[in-house]
C-alpha cells in the first residue's frame, strides 16, 4: 500500500520532493539581483503591453510572468503609466543600440544607405512588439515619448543617417541639396507602413505580403527609391 501511495504522488517522499522544488524556486527568486528583477519585469511588461495594448495590460499578469510580485513592480516603476513609459524607452533604446552596432562603410555611402534601409526593414519584422506598443502610444498622442526620448534616441538615428549622406556628398555621389529629415521620414514610412499594416493590406490586396519573395522585392524597391532620392545626377 505504501508503494502505491508513493506512486500516486501523495506519499511522504512525493511531498518532500514537492517541498524541495518549491524551496529551490524561492531561493532562486531571492538570489536574483535587483537589476535582474527589474529587467525581468520590464521584459514581461513589453510582452504584455504589446499583446494587450495599454488599456488591456494588467500589472498582476506582468508580475507573474516575471516571477515577481506587484509590490516589486510598483517599487521599481511607481505606476502602470510610468511602466509603459519605461517600456517605450526600452524599445527605442534597443532599436538605437542595434543600429549603432551596424558596421557601415562610409567610403561606400550608397551601400551604407542601403544597409540602413535594410536594418529598419528587418528590425520591424524581428520586433513586432514595437509596432504594437507604438500603436498604443499614438492613441495617447505621443505623451510618453516627448522630450527625453526624442533627445536621446531620434537624434542618434538622424546623426547616423547624416554621416552617411555627408560622406556621399563629399565623394560626389549624393546631391548636396536635400533635407535629411525627409530622407529619414521616407525610410521609416516605406519600411514601417508595410509591416504595420501587413494583415489588412494582405486581405485588401488578396495576396500574402508576408511571403519571402514579396518582402525581398519590397526591400529592393525601397532601397532603390531612397538611393534615387539622394543620388547626384551626372
């Protein structure tokens, strides 16, 4: 009978093993550093806001997903709204960090510009959570991205584009009379719009815009358009 109880998972040995697992899990949680806890909460919040939007996101789900608790979430982020601000800041920071890591050859500005276009295009496909979070933020008319986010991140991206274009002008490949902001906005528009509206456009056009060949064709089209926008005519 004792063996049967153990096999059923209700005997002393089974209970001891369950208790040991719970104790080990609590120990792992306790040994997390404050930075690790904060980072876990932030990553869980990115997923929650991306999936549920700001209105549907719930603090308790974020805490559970991070294997933490609401008290710690409020300790680090103060409120749901401030947490959302940190989520947006985190997403922008990742975008900029990855762009800054690009190894662009400024002696070949046309290729460097094409690489910048490809980076933006690829990033939106690899990080659909950014699209969802920005869609939520636009419902708030951008109130969480004002001031410090604009200074910290948008200027960095514009700076990289400016360096590429300035190199092209010096080498006589790009025309000097251009507005780099318009070039920047054109890149974002042509890469972001396709990805952000993928499902509705696919339905409307009755084609699969996620198909690999169509994605490659659109990227090549955008790269050619941006190149034509800045290239100096003979």
